[in-house]
C-alpha cells in the first residue's frame, strides 16, 4: 500500500502510462481532481495511486462524452422526425 503512494513518475511518464496528454494532468490538477507530490524544485511527481486515479478520471470522462453524444444523437433524430 505504501508503495502505491510513493511518488516517482515525472509528468510525461505518468501521462504516457495513464494514456493522456501531459497538459490534461495539469488541467486535472487545476480543477482539484489530482494533487501530485512536488520536489523541492517544484516539479510534479506522480505515484501509482495517482496514475490509477488518472485512469479512472479518463474512463469517467470517456463515458460522459459517449453519453453526451448519445443524447445529442437522440435529440437530432427527434427533431428530424
């Protein structure tokens, strides 16, 4: 458990592992969805737990986009009829 919270990954590596763009990680942090550890120099460091959280956020975001598309498609169909 302790090992999951040991922050070792730089932002580019964390983004690659999580399957998102590094800028996405910065946006999530600004929105309060993520709080990576910081080095004494201010650089972000991500743990395995952070990466798991990133993957869950991305999964939920994808579902939200799919649901929005479905609603928009249904709305377009109902207007066409």
